[in-house]
C-alpha cells in the first residue's frame, strides 16, 4: 500500500464518533434543510439545455463551488412518480448539496438525463444497452464543463476555485473529464478546468485501458470492496498504475462497503461498513476540497 492508497476496516473509536456526528447531519440535510434552486444552462455539446439544482450557502459570496454529477439512476428519488424537480431529488443528492452549502460552497447538481429523455435513469447492469447520447465518456463531460461555465459566470462563485464530484456513472464522468485530453477542453489544467475532483465508486475499465491516463488535476477516488456493480479491484489497479507514473490520484478502499455506500437511506445505512465509509468519505472529501478549493 502506497501513501496514496488507503484501506479502512471496521471498529476504530474515531470512526464510530465520526459516524454519529456525520450521519446525524446527513439525516437533517436529507430532510431538505438546505433547499435547492432550479437553474438552466448550456452543455458544451452546443445543443442541450441542461437543468441544474443549486445549493447555496447562507453567507455572502463569492464562494468556491462544486459541480455534482449523478449516477446511472439519475438525480431523482425512486419515489418521484413522474415529478422531476428540486423537491424530488434523491436523499443522497440533497444530503451532499446541503453538506457543501453548509460548509460555504456553491453546489450545482447537473441533470444530464432528463433533457435527453431519460429522467428515470437506467437500471442496474444495463450499461451495454444505454444510448450514446448519455455516454459518460464522451457526452456527460461536456455537461460538466457546461456547469463549470455557468458557475464561472456567477458573481457569487470564485471562478478559479471549482471542483467536481461524481457518483458511479457520474464518477466515471469525472474520470473522463479529468483525462489528459477530455471532451470539451483543450490543453486542460487546474486553471482552465476543474481545480480538484472526487470520484465515488466509479467504473474504471475505460480509463484502465488508457495507458497514458494522468488526471490533469488532483483526484480522490473512493471504492468499496463489496461493490455489486463495478469492480473495486480494477479501480485500485488503475489507481496504482497512475500513481506509479506520478499522477495525482489518491484512492481510498473501504472493506465491506457496497456500491452507493453513502446513500443515507435505511437499506445502505443498516450495514456498518457502509455507515463507516459514509462518515469517513465525507470527512476526507471536505478536507480534500478545503485543501484545493479554499481561497
């Protein structure tokens, strides 16, 4: 294990204390403690008008900012019942949006699926059947950069202090968007692109095949060893290769944690490994963005 690869198991007192504090916060935010404002902006694909949900701090700006990218099930709750709005966002997205807003960040959740006709997202294990217009390798990075453009144009955002966070398919989008030659951004650097990035339980097979892959900005990746949808082994192997080549990628592996371990719902949080991974990843994510995005 290198200094850039951390592995966590159960049982430390520090983790237990963190779990109590952070999950209490998560429960509050999941109850919509921080409301989201609906906004609209253009993707860099040049044709798609995107919907976004903006979580704002209650203090004067300008603020650092975070672009948030949903996974394959989309940004909305499974109980949305055809109503897709700020009120029907999933608990996880409300939790993280509120988490960043409470800490002084603008947080913009991008809906990549609804404008293209897929508001309900996609089922598990459907990757090979998904339409190319929602590709996380070629299209969704253009949405991420459209969100970056939108935030940079706001007077309450610090234009040079914007990061990106993605979950699952959105985490894969983060990897693609941070590539040496990403869609929509020529000669990428932390100055003209994202300053730092978080990828939660992404699939890493596409980037593992890119022998020259090096993220252009610092990247922190979280995986669980009991992930049912993507391979943590592939991601850790990919991370080790990038690290060996000098790339700024830190990987964190949680023993026993599942896919979507940070979903605040009962199903995921009834498992101790998921609760502990949620608490620790929130702590690490906050410290990581504070290091790279604070002014």
